[in-house]
C-alpha cells in the first residue's frame, strides 16, 4: 500500500492561516489505519494541536477520517467503500478541514480514495433470449446487454468472451464515454431444422488483479424467415431537459423502421441501460418511441444521461441507438452557510483583523447560479473577508468598546447570482468582554458642602458619587481620602470617607470661630487590574451658629473699683454721655448687635442708641437730678435664639470732681460682690484651721514615738545615736528651725476709690527648738498693728523666705 502526500500552504492577510494538504489511500482500509502525519506535513507541533483543540470539520454528517491530537496523525475512522461513496465518479476524494483555535486557523485536507478490484463484473439479467429467423443473413447484429463493474479504471470491465463460437462471433464498439457496446454477429446461416435452440455463454472480465469475471446465458430460438431488421433514423439522438421538470415530460422521440410487413414489421422500443438509475428516471413508449420522465431529475446528481434504446421486431431482429440527454441547471439550491469555527466572546481590546468566525459557503448549483456573494449587516465593527474557495473569515474592522455596545448580533447573508436569486442568512451573537479601560468619573468637577458648627462627631455631611462605565469588578468603585493637612493637622482628623458609599462624615465638632472652611481631595478607584482612579476637590464650609454672647469692650467692668461717666448739669438734650462698645465673635446676623436700656435710675433722662450703643440725654439736666445715676444696658445679638450681655454704666451728674468724689465715697458695694468676698474669707479660715490642727496632731504623734524609742534604747543598753529630723541643723548645741515666715498686708482706704496704701511686714513668727528638753517648742511672737481703719477689707498674700 502506498500513500502520496501533496502539501500546499499559503498565508492570508486576514490573520488566519490557510493551508492545503492531500493524501491518497486505497479503499477498504482497516479502522485505525494511518492516513498521514498531518502535524509533520503542516509543520505543526503536537502541542499546538492539543492547545488549539484541533478538530475535523466536514459538511457531511459521516466522518471517515479522525484526528489523533496526541500523535498528530490522521487515522481511518470508518470503512471506506469507494463505490458507495463516489459511484462511477473519478477521482473520488474526501474533503474536510482541520480547525485550530487560539489563534483561529484552518487547513484544508483532501484524501483521495483509489479503487481496488473488490467487485466482479455483473449482468443485470442472468439470461437473455433471442428469436432469430433461420433466414437471417450472415453479418446480422444482435445487441447484447453490457456488464456492469462498480470498480473504475483498470478494475472495470475490460473484455468480453462468447462461447461456443460456432454460428456467432462477438463484436465490441468503444464509445466516447469509455464504455463498450457488445454485439453478437451471425457468422454462419442458421438452420432451424438442424438446431432449433442454441445456448451461448457471454463472459465479462475486468482488468484488475486478481482478475474477476461475470457470465450471462444467451438462449437463441431459431425462427422461420424474417429477413429485414428495424433501422433507427439516427444512431445518436440528443435532447435537453431542465432539472425539476414534472413527471411525464417528453424528453425526445426515437424512430425506427422495418421493411418487413405484418408481424415481422412491428417494432417494439425498450431501454437497455444496464444501470438502474436511468431506468428509474426515464421510460420509452413501446409503440411510438417517446422517452418521458417518470420522476424528477436533479442536475446536481446527473448533468447528462445516456440512454440506450433498442428497437426489435416480431422476428427477433433488432437495432439500437443512443439518446444523450443534457440536464440544464436551474437555481433551485440556496447557498448553504456552514460555521466552521466561531468565538462567542471577544475582548474589547482585541486587535484589528482578529478572526472571530470562519465560514464555509456551498451552493450546489453551477455557473451563475452557483456564484455566491456574502455580506454582513451594517453599522457593526466587523467585515467579512473572503479567503479562498468560498471560505470567509469574520474579522474585526475597528476598535471595540463594550461601554458603547456589549453585544453584537451579526447577520451574515449569502446570495447567489441566479434568476431569481436565492439567499440564506445566519445570525451570529457575539459578546464583548470588558477590560478596565475607564476610570471612575465623579458626577461633579468639584463639590461644596455646608455644615453647621458644633455638630455631633460622626455626622454625615454629604456624599460624593463616581460612576465607572466598565462592568462587574472593573466598575466597583472605592473611595479614598487623600493625605493632606489643614492648618498643619491631617485632614483625616477632620473628616472620613466611607470606602463603599462615598459618604463623608465629620470626625470632630467644628468651631466656626476657629476654622471657616477647608479643602481636601477624594480619590475614586475601581477594582480593575491595574486599577484606574480619578479625584475631586471637596470644599467644606462651616456655617456659623449663635453660640457666643456679645462681649462688652467698653466700659470696662472691674470688681474692685468704680468707673463713672460725668455729665455736667448744663448738658443739653442729646448730650453724648458715653458709648457702649461690644463685639460678637459670631458672624452674619448672629453678630448684628442691638443696644437697649434695661434699668436706669431715671429712665426719663437717658436713652441708648439701638444700633450704635451711644448713651445720650433725652432732656435738659436739672438741679433736681441725682448725682449718682446707675444705667444697666443689655446688648443682644440677632441670632436664633438670641444671646445677650449686660453692662452697668455709672453716671455722675455734677460739674466738679470733688463733688463727685464726696458723693461716691458712700456708694454701696455691690451685694453680690460682698457676698462672694465673705464666702471666700470664711472658706480660707476653715482651711487654715484644718491645716493647723493636722500639723499639731502630727507633731504630738512624732514626739510620743521618739520618747518611746528612747525608752527602749535606754533599757536595752544600746549606744545612743543622736537623731536630727530632716532640714534641721545642730549649731553650738542649739536646734534652730531654718524658716522665717513674712506676711505682707495690703489694704485700701476704701474699695470705692482708686488709690491703695501698702504696709510693711507687721509680724514675725519664729519657732525655736529648746535643746535642754525634748518635745518642747517655744514660740515668740511680735505683732504690730498696721491697720489705720479696722473695718477696711484686707487682702493677705503670704510669701516664704528660706
């Protein structure tokens, strides 16, 4: 057994590889037989066949050849019978494609099936009978049935032999189609009286090795005289019929004549084709020779048909002719679209000319009817590239963007050029897979948000929102607060951002008076690999809240002295006494201040400007007006709720300072001030008393402890070691406390006046330790009173000198 391999490879511009390889094998090979090493012949590695999921694609449902990816070879899958596969067609071949993926490639493979001599010649009939008149002249011809051999070429019918050969000889005629017409020729006159019936054997042999043969019995009955045979008007007739013509269509009429009369001149027509196909399609009228269709004829099955018609008379004489019928094609087959390989999903970053689908188009019609043009729907980023021999590749024509179109329904339509044109279409659904090519985009280019001061920590301020046009994980947005500082403090101590929702929370309570606004940046990052991000500037503005009362700057309020404004008695109406000056650290309407007179000694004498705080007289000052005037002014802001402060303004209505001084000497102290002073004096006395008693108890306890220790040591006859308490020193046998306490007393003649007098140290306490006695302390006191007025208030500040 020999195999022939023909390899042809060509590269296409569309990015897929097209190659062609041919093998030749005999029919009837056993299953699993080697056809060829496809990997070696195409220059491919077996790893490529496995990784590319190599497979065989064929339009037919029957697969006679299989691909072994591991070995890279083609094997016989099913028994191949050339006669069942191709009949008399030569050459006989199997056509299929080997498809690979990642990247998508295909190779065309042709396996030619050669014939072996596995069929003997056969006759349709086992016996053929003739009635021949004894008067038949020498040279008379009798057409015999041809033998049929399903094999082709040299394995077909090669020769015939007729035995015995006494009265008849065999004559063969070669036809243009390669077949042979077999005729039996009378060599010697027949004598019915000698031999009424003759039996002959016709043997057909083929040219194969080993040679095979078939036989048919010929029985000849010798009749009495019939000396004229039928004669056709033409030896060859030609006719044309259109495929799919209806049954009963007359294809042609053959005519023969016989010079005899009577029964010897009656002609009968019959079809002598040895192949059943023609007999099943055509029939001839025995009487008039009309050849008609008995079933539909298909151009794709037979493009031309040869019919052998026999004319015979009653005397057994015959003649034959050929009828050649040409079948005309009509456009009755739509183009057939076969998907060889396709991708259901393609990445949006696929390069141009990426092969998506490979298509094979078949139209069984011929000529213009078989010419096919294919096109795809418009407005899609793909185009159909013709490869070769009705192979097309669907490739990308422009960049893909899943965000514009995530799916394409591509309709491929193929039309032939027949009249009328027939077409077929198929719709391919292609999903576009996402890549992370879009960064998150915020809904605004910048954000501004307002928050009222004194907020609760953790309060939600507002939400930033970013959208990502990608899909799934690539579109999952996380929000991150970028590192920055506000007045030297990390911005994270002011606000926080929820990574999932983008909600911005206040970390602390804001004070408008400390910070009015601040900026920071928020980054939105997607979940792709690598991640893409964008950022936006956020401005937080703190809104003021009325949380500060007005503060009075003038007149200054003091606890121990009195400030009074003087108004001469000659003052006219509208005289400016003084101006209350106040500020509010809030802003806006919270800082708008108004002034009102809350209390006054004489309300009919003074008024306060609502907006400017100016205190003016509203009438002429008279001698009856009291010298001492006390005004209480309330200052209110415009917040909701409003806050206020009060100030007391002392006004002296007098023309001279001595008069004012004498009047204000007995000015009563503020009751609240006196109450507070009394409370603090009592508290100080209690604290000093407690400390004194505590110190006294401690000293007595220490003295008792030392005495007991000395008694123990004395009784135990142990040496006595002098003990000196800390911070005491022994000088000339005398223990002296090294602390001198000085008290400074400050007094004022009258708290209602502005001058003060200071006195020197008026007392000295000295503690002396007596060395002659244990536990005895003498205290010397010298006191000198420095108080000129016993009822004057005193302020005592101790200072310690070591």
